[in-house]
C-alpha cells in the first residue's frame, strides 16, 4: 500500500497537535502530501525524522483562481532554509524539514498568535457559535415536543417516547457541551498564548483530538437515532443525498470559475448562491416526496386490530392507515380507518400504547388524560380501568381511554358504543 487517507481530528488552531502527529506519521513511513476538504492524503516514504510547521493565512478564502500571493511568498522564503511544502489547505500551509534543528519559520510569537486568532475569528469561531446555537434550538425543540399536543396521531409524551427522538435530548446536550468546551479551550489558549507571547514565548496548543472525536461520535449517534423510524430513515437518506449533491455542485462550480479566472469574491458568492438554490430545491422536493409517501400509505389496505366492520359498519372501500413505532420504553401503534362515505359511516381512530418501562405508566396515562376525563365503568370493556375523555375538537365525539395490564388505549369512535361493541373492542384490543 503506497497511499493512505486519514480524517484529521484536530481543531484548526491546534498547530502543536497537528505537527506532532505528522512527525509521528513520518517516523512510521507516511508523508502528508495533500489535504482535501475532509481527508488528508499520505504517500509511502522511508521512515524518517522530520520537523513540521504550520503557516496560517487569514485572508485566503480558497476561492482564488491562482495561487495566493501569500502562499507564493512563503514558498520563496522557505526555499533557502530547508523547509519544503508538504500540503496546502487554503487557510494554512504545512511545511517539513529534514534538519532536526531547523530555522523556525515564525520567529515572533505575538505575530503567530495574532495570525491564528484572526483566522479563527474570521472563519471558525462563528461556526462553533452557530453549532452551539443549533444545539440549543434542538434541545428546546425536543423538550417542547414532550408537552406539545399535535392531536391524536402525534400526542405528546407517548408519541415522543415511543419514537427515536427521546434519545436526542442527551445527545444534543452532549454536543452542546462539546462545542462550548471547544470554544472555551480555544479562548483559554488564546488568552494564555497572548500573555506568554509578550514574554517572547510561543504557547503549545492544547490537545483537541478527543474533543473532535467525541463530536463526531455524537453526530453519528444523532444519525443512527434518527434512522430508527421509517419516515426519519427516508429523510436521513434524502438529506445525505442533498448534502452530497450540494458539495458536488459547490466543488464543480468553484473549480469551473477558478479555471475561468473569476475573482475569489465573485467565485465565493456564486458558489454559495448555487449551493443554497440547489439545497432549497432539493429540500422542497424531499419534503413533497415524504408527504406523498405518507398520503399513499393512508390509501393502503392494512390489517388493523380493530376495523369498522368489526363494529357492524359496512364499508365498500377500506381506506386505512397503520403506523407502528417502538423503543425499549414504549411501543405505540396508531390506527385509522376512514369510511368511504363519512356522511353515513363514522371514522375509527385509536392508539395502542404498550408501556414496557413501568416507571412511565403514570406519565403515559396522564398524557392521554391531559384534556380532562371522567372515570366510567370498566366492566363492559373487560378493562382494568376506563375513562371518557373530553374531546377538545368536538363535544359530539366519544373518546375513551382504556387499560389492560401494561397496555393503554386511546379510542375515538365518533358515536357512543353499545355494550356489545364494547365487548368486541375488548376482544380485539386487549393483549
């Protein structure tokens, strides 16, 4: 194997971590020669001891049609001191030297610190801040989902805890902590480095690799969690396709404009504009696809535990919808049977919640009864307990909450059931 790729798990300012790692790789026979947008590329060499150094360029955007003047000047400066260019990544260059005690590329610590800070402040600190804000917004959204009522199909805590979203609160909390730690680590380093630079000393950067590794691990956890349900799995795949398409369009557009010698500013604006337009169109198409898929599922004939025919209502067209989602906490089954003639036949809608985590039982019962309810005779239902629930959408509908063991059922019948129908319902729905 003459080539290898690596995902660099270092913060942008972590010059000490990167140079130390590259020196260790060279001793193992791998020399960095390319840095892409995501991966580093190494070529096989004879194991050797090399010194590495990073040079930062705050004003470089990466959209320049030709090699930036700062890059060219630095290469000329290094030519006579034994420093050879290993790779360039827009905002910085990496050099290596075979001399074990070479002339330092940057001799003024204050200049080095200020260059790193200008680069971080212009490009990376805003990104960290945005990611932290996104984490906060996600946490707010997840917490409010526990109390929000979207109607019967998407009812509060039972819906939330039976889906994969319940794992998002600890994951987003951890991500927020990671981003805040990264911001804090950098600001602490900058404060210490600036103070030591006044004394003529350069401060090594703190180890950032474990922070980056943890962030990636948590992001993968978000994706895996989102992929726990059918609709979210489709959305994840489509989202990844959108991201991949946006990246491809951005790279191709940028390279084309570089070839056409378009200025960096115009290149950056056009590339970002094309990426935003493509992402907007793709996301809109994705949303419409998911909606169409959900609508098509409503027209499928499924095997519902309880159907309108079981209650003595005749239907010539079975328009039903059944949705099952479950976690180690709760398994939730949502069922809807719509009549072909709603004027003469009632609609049947219900939720079956099998509560596996016993400590959540009271929470689930309260969730189903949150709009107010009156206890009714459970004997006709052959149930442990039964309630008539106040329907906030229509006072004419008959909504009940029933329990059998660890099973909790919300039932919307639209008409008052007879004792015979209650018996049939019990036979069909109880575990």
